């Protein structure tokens, strides 16, 4: 490429002054040699006219060595939106199904080009074929994860183009039906009544014949669907968006990503590309398509693609359509065109025609014809006209250009394979300086070689298992790939080249492997906004042990913003988050009834750190819940006839002493939405069988605690006035089985006198240490609960009888008391027993608590003690928890054999240094007048 200095100067000034509009157009199955200008460049004839695409080449830059991210449609579409190779989201071969998990949420959250543009202030639109997943088969509801979720202000799309069902247009995230009275403007909300099952076949309307391909492509669609009108509809919707934007948002740039499904099958060109608004052809200006070329329907659709490009260019050049182009916005619009993969192998009905020119292979193949595609860019006054570049680039490099154009830095895990081609477009980078040092190609997993790596002039093919690199070609001397340099007896040079390229491939071919390009960074000296940071949702307590908070989302042109939440009061359990991408944070393992304080700070992708927010306070509650159940997400497992029995699941333990539900048709326990209680609840006693339903928690029983079980009830069926039994029980830690009931069957709740449907009430019962005394509870066994439905007044009887009252149980809560800070501390860490040592570090729980250790982490044993010599003896310095309910004392002994420990002579100095709000540093002077002495710190509960 050749440029003059004056042109470079103008480029730099213009880019700095104003962001251009951006239009990216991607065709489907469009070959390297389907643009007439590309054919003429190669010395080929040009039987199919493409005047609008020729204009892009003449007024802009055309690349001769551009590639699609994959040789197949769906994987390329993920990459073109994100700048990352298809395998980066672990769905390497593409997201084909409408209801598949969104391509942009797999493996990590992938930032789309729409989000990049929105951050820079663009208004964004997506048109055409998706293959991103994120939809639902309920077409009367909004689609949950369409491009509107991922950075696009306006969307007009078909999930699978014209090739696959559902044959529907979606406007934003809703099905938009085709109105026969206004067939070129699907915009009215569609319903299931507007759908039919389309069998394969051809369907003729006034302006063309639509085709549904043979199974499995038949399927559900709009009753007025016709594939021949798709290009007309899409191009008019895109032009409509541009016109609306210029009228309503003249102060903002726009970005349009236009993904036409042509020339993919079905090949169904319209009769007239500019029919009347009622869809009838014949009125001027007549623009015939079907039969307009010397080839077949596919050749006509090649021509139609050019007409779609022309429709968009005309809107940019003459926005109000009055023929006066003085209002043209082409001088401030970057227009690009490429394809999702290589061309089809068909000759388009024209003898000697080949959409891939001199290249070997076609769509879905690893050879150059499968993925070498046209890439053209035009930006009047900015890109020198008539430029040809031999740079190795990839279609998704336009994402890198958008980062650079909008002065945003890439995060390390975003756009991992995109290069910034803006300097090439603008003539600011020497042609000899490569954009890509190497590039990973992929075709289809059914091919013998579905992978390749391109480095310089050489391309190396790799098999599916990534174990064999079997073909090597020099594209500089062998563009048709006729000579495999690894065939026969390869030269030592080629074997060495194979090994080096294969090793490079294996370093970059997996989802989380190294980037293939350097992350683009822009100069940024400003921290994220707002600065100082703030809280969108102020810190607030959730129960007795957690505080949740959400920062105001930060904005910064350099890329993703990170958040650092700090707990500033210093109370036990309070902590900081570390730098994280999520603007939300939950601080757990806190103490009840304390006021914790928090602040948040932000930094950008380049490390620029903003100011800390103001401090917000949150006070934890005193309700120490072990188990809370509102039945919104739970279910009943039914009868379990043998161990192991489930933990954390409602079930019936089918043994003689706990009667099971014996009826196969009638169940006595159901979970759902019944009665007048809010949401779901447990319906107990619906069938005619006696039943006990159980729930074992994962919490070990502490015989020194008092447990409380409470909840709501409602009468749902009044038969026999028996009520229901609620209670607590011991469950085996080894197999989950019920060991024994710890509360008596006399604790009956409900209305046992004159029940009426709709009656409501509360129930509550306690289990105190005295209740557990003498029960022989096995250490480590778990606390759990049960509900018993009595059907005839005889407890645990296993025979059919008259139906007892039906109760609805809801908002069940199992809590425990807390005996001071030590008790809560052990509860937070899920350990029991002050003299236990669950992490095996030789320091028991009470000592861990007393010294600031962690009972579940042997590496954290608390603040260390220190010894210092002094003229009056030895200074023993230790940490002491403030207001802990513990006694600390320093003792010494001169003889370990007789166990004579004494505090005599040990003097605690009156001043204590504050370590933090929970601990103070205490100094004791210990006499050292003996020849041999031993010192210990004694800690006990008061």
C-alpha cells in the first residue's frame, strides 16, 4: 500500500475529532471470487454483476488474504461478535439450536461488539441470521437471551436465516408476524395462532417462490413465511433503522451489523427486489432478480446480495431519498463486507464459474476455499480508494478495529484472537509489518483435518485428536495447495517447520489457552466513573451472618471495571473481596447483632484506580437459622426404602416405625401452590394413608444448644379433627437414616376442635439441652425435622382408613440459640465443641477463637505470641480477644513433672496495644530468677 504524508495527517485529526458510523455486512456462503472486482483482480471473467460491491473495492480497500474465523457458519458467528476463536466458548462447532445456551455466556462472559460500541456511545442494531442460541420455544414470550441482552439497541433477526425453523422474524426479542397487508414490514406482535408446521416443498407468492428444504429443515414458522422475500425485508429494516437514527439521535454515531442469510440454501430469489409495499412486483423502478443473470437461482441470489448492499449504501448516500446527496453520511461511515465462510462448490449454472477462484476446496473444508473470503472496507476520505492489501487478516478483526476506533482497551480474556486492523485500513501500518503472527483455522469436525495453523506463507493441517499434523503447504508458491510438503520424504527443513508450527498450535487451540494476538490497549490516565465509587445497593444484612451489597456499575473506555469491597469495622468475620469483576459482593461468616461498615473502590483494565466510596453501615440480625424452607424450589422425594437416605431433601423413610405412603395413586405429601399461603407450600395428608415426611440437615447436633422449629399452617381439607405433628429428630451421619425422635408425639398443631377450610395459624416448638439429656445422641449425628399426618387417631398405623385433616405447611424455620461469641463463631465455621480440633493443627476450637485462628484451615492459627528479654524478667506478649467471655492468664512452672503451675510473680502490664477492634496485645512480665522455667498461656471460659 502507498500513502502520502498529508493523508496520514488528515486521518489522525479526523479520528480524534469524531467517531464514524460503522456498518458491517456479512454474507452467507459467499466465495472469495464471488465479487466481480475480485474476479477481475485474478484475471477471471465476471459473468455475475456486483456493481455495489465493486464500488466498495474501488472506493476502499480489498484484502486478498482474509479469512473467516471458521469454514462453517455458526462458529464464525460467535467469533464475529466477540473477536475470539470459536473454541473460546467451549462450543467449538457452533451454537445451532434456538434454545441452546447463549453462545456469549459459555465458559466466560464474552463481551460482544455491540457492547463495545454501546460503551463508546454508539446506538447499535443487529439484522439477519443469528445462530447464537438464547431463545425459547414459547414464541408468545420474550426471548430470554437474544442480542438485545448483549449490546444491541435494536434487533431484527431470524434465528437460522432462511435455512432452518423456526421460520420467524424476531423484532428485538419478540416474534414479529408477517402481515399479508404489509408483507415487507413484519412488526406486529405474533402469537401461536400465527404459526403452522411447514413441510418441505416450494411455495409461490406474487413476488417469488419460497422453499422449505427437505427434512430435518421442515418445521414451525409464520403462516405467511416466504424465503424469497427475506433479503428485501432485511435491507428495508436496516435502512429504516438508519433513517430513524438520523432523525431521532443525530448527536450519536450508529453501528449496524447486517448478517444476510444469502446465498445459503434455499436458493429462492425474489421476482422483483423493489416491489410495491403490498409485495406485488411490476411498478417502477423494476429491479428483476429471478432470471436476471445468465446462471441459475444461486447466481441470481449472488446478484441479490449486491442489491442488498446497494440498498444500504443508497440510504447512507441519500438519507432522505430526494436524489440530492449533499446530506450524504458516507464520508463519516466505515462500511465493511465479508463472508461467514468460503463459497459453495456449485458453478452457479455458469460453465467454468468457481466461487473460490484458484483456491482448493469450498465451504466446511480446511483447504483455502473453505475459509478464504473477501473482506472489503470503504470509508470515504479516510481509506485511500483502490487499495489492495495482502495482509493476513480474519473477519473478526473488525472487533479489534472497534476497540481501537472507540479508544477502549481489551481485557486479557476478551477478543482473544482479534487484531486491530484500523492502522491497515487507514494506511498507518507498513504492509510488511504483519497484523497476525499466526492464525488458527477450523473447518468441520467430520473432516479428516478440521484444524490448521497459518504462519507466514505456510499452513499446517491438524487432525481431530490434535495428534497428527499431516499436511503442509506453501501458499506463496502453491495457492491451489497441490503439493503437500510432508508427503513422500519431507525435507529436514519442512519437518522442523511442521514441529514448530504444531507446537505453536497446541499452545493456543483450547478454550482457555493463550491469546493468539496481543490485547489492544489505549492510553488511559483516567480512573473509572463514578469517582469516588458508590453503592447502587447499600450494604444490608441478610440474617445474622451475612451482608450483601452492590456497587454502582463503573464505566471506563479501557475495558472492564473491577471492584474491591472492604469491611472497615474490623469485627470478627468481616473481610474484603479482593479485586473482582462482579459489582456484587456477599460478606459471610459474620457475628450476630454487630454493625459492620463497608466501602468500595474501582479500577480499570489498565490499573487506574479511583477513590474509595463513602462508608456504609449494616447491622446483622440475631436469628441463627440452620434451615429455612419456603418450598419455592424444593420437592418431595417420596418413599425411600433402603439406605442411604437423602440429606437435605424431603422424603419418607419406609420402615415399620415410620409409616410410608402406601398408595400408588394417592400421595399424602405434595409440594406446590395450594390454598391461600403465598407461593408454594407442603400439602400434608392429602391421601388416605398415614405418612411421616422427614428432612435431615447437614448440621451436627449440639446437645448444649436449644433448637426452635417454627412455621405457618393452613387448613386445606377438614375431615377428622386430628391436626399434625411437627418435631425434631436425630439422623445418622453415616446413612441419613432416622435414629430417634427427640420431641414427643403430643406436640400436635392445627385446629383439632372445629376445623374449617382456610383456617391459618403458626406453630413453634423447642428442643432444649434438658430434652436431649439421656437420649444417647451419637456425636456427629445430624439435627433434622419431621411432620406426621395421622389418618385415624392411631399413630403409625399402616392401614387404609378415613382421611384425616389436610394441612398446608409453609415458611419452616429451624434455628439454634447462640451461647456468646464463641458459640456463634463455631456456628459460623460449622464446627462443634470448644475442645475439638477439626483441622488437625493441634489447636482446639476455643484456642483458635481466643487467638484469632481459623478452625477449618490449619495454616491459620491466629496471632503469634512473642518472648522478649528484659532486665526485670521475660516479657511474654500474647493476643487477647476483647469482651470474649474468656479468661486469659499467664502461668509458669519450674518442674513439668509435678505439674505445679503458678501465676506467682507474673505481672500483666496495664497498657494493652490494640491489634484490631477484636484483639488487644497484652504484655506480661514473667520472673526469670530460676535456672530453668516454663511459661504457658491458660485460656478458659468464664
